[in-house]
């Protein structure tokens, strides 16, 4: 069965590839490509830096995009800072805490995290002497919450956790986690990179302190990300440079009190334009309708793989990911053969080694869907997986 949404993506309509790696990065729809192309053709400029038409147009798009992101997350635009992506957003927050916590404090993360939401906290622990605690993952791919209150009560400074696992697709009980942290007056940071394309996110309802995501996970070009901060004054810029100050002398500087103080240097305007268009694209199609389509595909993939020799290790309620392991074949060998058969998936530890290790694996094959996938892609996937056995046995 074909998918009319696929026709909106030039890279897929002009190719025989069954693209099943959207958890890594989404393909870009024509409407977004056209918006970026039009912007560059009509004149690129830096916002805040000129009184000529190119710069004024960039300023208008820049401000408009910030408002759209705020609407997307249901918050004020003054709470939204643009970054290069989720990784930079998390590092910004972690770096801000370097002089605010000490060896008497603890930091809490989960064993489920992408390395982007683990390494910055490991480094912060090394820099400050604060103890890093890990909330473990159970064998069924869920967080073990028995000791959550004890961890939070242990002089915890911040609790950082993923909204949805990038390896096993587990959707965590976000409201429950934030509520538990609030009882102990612990700040919360949510890595939303894998969630925003498949769930409506309301940061006011979540009541989290920070929420981060990347544009390329919701059909925009790469290199643009978002950090929501409930209290932006609680953090400091990761980068210093042009565009973030009120005054500079030979010996000191005074930062602006605007949200732009987190956006030093020349803004990635093609990325902003792309994100602006992608948000319109997602809003018009409706995330809930997309989610229903993706869940149906995931259910079909699971049912097709269950009778085979491949072991499904992703969570049974995963909305967009099916991860599998083989006792016979290495994940990279499987990925290589699938690539030869024009099926694009991802193999390895997926930048989440502690998570996979907790489940008893070193690597796996991850199949992830987007709105453009169809049953045709799934049939191609299953045919390719059958060929793996014939090629490698």
C-alpha cells in the first residue's frame, strides 16, 4: 500500500530506498526545502545586525519561528532559546550548573539515556565532585522507580531524563517523574529529541524546568535546536560573543536580559527558516494523525518479525521504533546487507551503551518509522531480513 505523504518528500519519491531510520534523522519535505531555497535566493541576512531588507526579513522570520516553537510547546516565546540541537541544549544547562553545585550534591540521570544526556552530567560530576546516580532500567525496558524518591532526596541538584528512548522506544511516565522531583525541589531536564515528532508536548502541563529537542527530528534541516527554560535566569550562556550584550568595555561586559543572550554569534538562518516551515508542516498534518499511522506500522513490523529468529528488544508499546538483535549475525552485517537491498536502518549501540548493556546486548538493529513510510517499505524490510539469513548462514 502506498503512502500519499511520501510524495511530499523529494528524496524518497526519487529513490527506491525504504527509509527506516527516522529516529536518527528525518527526511525533509519539499515545502521545507522550498522555504529554505526561497530564503537564500531572495537574500540572506543576520537578524539584529542590519537595517537593510535582507537583515530585516531574517529578523522577522527569526522572531516568527520563536513564536511558533513557543506555540508548539505551549509556553511564552521568552522561554525559548535556539541552539545547534539537543546536545548543545543539554550541555548549556549542565555547564551552567558548574559553579552552583558541589561535592555534597548529587545528579540523577537514567540508565536509558542517549550519551548526549549522560556525558555532560558525567563531566559535571567530575568537575564538581557531585555524585552521579543512575536510575536503572528493568529487563522489560522500563525505568525501575523503587528508589526514585531516595535518589531525589539525596541532596539532588537536577534530574535529567529522556522523554522517549532512542533505542528501545520506551515512553517514560514524564508527569510522574517531574512530580516526584518537584516534591523534593529538584530541577528537571527532559531530552525530548525522540518524542516531539510523535507526541504533543505541553511544557506547562509537564511543569519541567528544561525541555530540549532538535529540528531534524521533526522534518527540518539539521543544525538547529531548541531549549525551553522555565526560568531562563537560572542558567548562563554556553557561548559568549556577538549579539548577546548591552555593553562591553576593555575589561568587562554586561549581558542582555533577553533570551537572545543564549544565541551568541551568527544564527543558523537556513536552519531557522527550515524549522519555521517544518512546524507549519507538522501542524497542518496533525501530530496525532501521524502518530496513529506510525503506531499501525510499528505493530505490523512487530507481528512480522515475532515469528522469525530475530529477537525484538524494544518496548512493546514503542510508538516508532522496533529494535532487534540476532544470536547468529552481527548488527553491522545485517545493516550492510539491508543497505545493499535499499533498506536504510541503523545498527550499533545507538549512543546509548549503558541502556543496551542493562538489557544484555552490545549492539542491535534499530528500525524506525516516519510519516512517509508505508506497508511497501515494511515488505521490503522483511524480504531483506530473509536475505540476511541466506547470505550469512
